[in-house]
C-alpha cells in the first residue's frame, strides 16, 4: 500500500470514529466518566463501538447486533477503568474490590477502596448495567460459566501488569503473550456474542476458541504498536515492544523508570517495532491459510475482520 493510501485510510478511519454517535446508556456513562476520571476521552469509546462490527461473529443475528455492540462497549468501559486503576495509579486496593464486582459482588468491601465514593459507585454502575443488560440473553446460562472464567483471565492480565510494573526485571515476552494478551477481552467479547447467537452450534465452540487465541495476539500486537510510547511515559512497561527491548538490552529498567523519554527514543531507534509488525503479518497470513470446518459461524469472516482491527489501531496512534 502506498504511503498516500495509508494516510487517506487513516484519515478515513478517524473521520468514521469522530462521526460515531454513542447509544444509550453508553453516552450517559461517558458523561459520568468525564466528570469523575481523566485518563480517557470519548475517542476510545467511539473507537471501540465503531470497531465491534469488524469482529462480531456471523452467528449474532441483526435483531441482537445493536444491543450486543452496546453491551460490549459498556464492558469495555468497566475493563478500562480497572486497567487504569493498576496501570496509571498502582491502586491495587481499589482494583481488588472492583474486580470482585464481576466475581463475587457480595464480597466487595467499599471501606477498602482508595478512590472516592462517587468514583467507586460509578465502577459499580458500569458492571451493574452490563450484567443486567446480558441477563436475559437467549443463551445466557449456557455461556455464563465460560464468561466468568474468561473475565477472570482478563482481570488476571491486569494484575500481571501491575506486578511487572513494580518489578520490571521479571518482564519477559512469553509472559506478555500469554498473560497480557488477555487484556484485549477477546474471549469475554465472544462469550457475550454467543449468548446472543441462537443458531450457534456447540460443535463449533472449540474451533472458535482455538482461533481466538491467534486473533487475540493479533489484536494485542496492534495495541502494543500504537500505545507503548504513552504507556512508558506513564510508568507502564508491559507492552510486548518494551518487554522485548528490555530482553535485548535496548533499554534497562533504570532507564525506563528514571529517563522515560530516553527509553522511548532508544526503542524508536531500534528494529523492535518492525519485528512486531512482521510477526503480525506472518501470524495473520498463517490464519488466513487455514481451513475452517464450522457450520454455524463464519470463522473466515473473523480472520478478515482483524485487518480492520489492525487499521483501526494504526489510525488511533496518539489518540488513545
């Protein structure tokens, strides 16, 4: 693709995102977020809402598509707030209680949180709206147990990041790929999709989840490539690009912690980003060559959708 084509494409994606009108209750929740938190702006919520159709399985019928899209955006807001608690503020006290909302709400101890009552009430509201919104899904009970497990992996990924940021010398690429990639929420998103997929056959469940492992890494690489610089400046060293730079001596933990701008410059001058782009291309080419023997869901469509996901990530660099 020519450079001018890339610029045009990125501009088109940004225009598409900027033109998004968030549905209720997301729009109202975004207003509340703006009044209580400062880490994110509406671009992120518009970005993910605009992107969801690209990687929503064909098994979700049009009658449920808008509701599913909205619910997954609310889930994204909840996950993002939890992620920011540990990555921006190293606030493990609040994170521990906030993650319980999705595990065991009765065990939440509001006296142990470090944020304001209004902020924690908002986090509770996010989870409450999401949980209530999927409660009457046609196949909620069939996939609820799997969703619970997958959400635990997502919050465990945040916990892993918190540990790495406190102890950057434990950072390693295997850990980033196996733990941190769950921060992409690909598995919980898919579980929500399946709750609203009346015709989905459980015979295709294993094949779908097998593919999700690869799609999750593709999504994570796209995210790493476009957010690592901001994260280093914020004291977050868990992006695979930074981890590989640490492993190969491009930067040191001391440089990351004491001179983040020097660390960013050192990584930019290396070939680390290029190698991750190459890995994305190789992995995507691999999944494109696979044969999928599924009857109730079009896995080829999900693979094709990852190209759009990558372009959205690239267009969003510096915006989220």
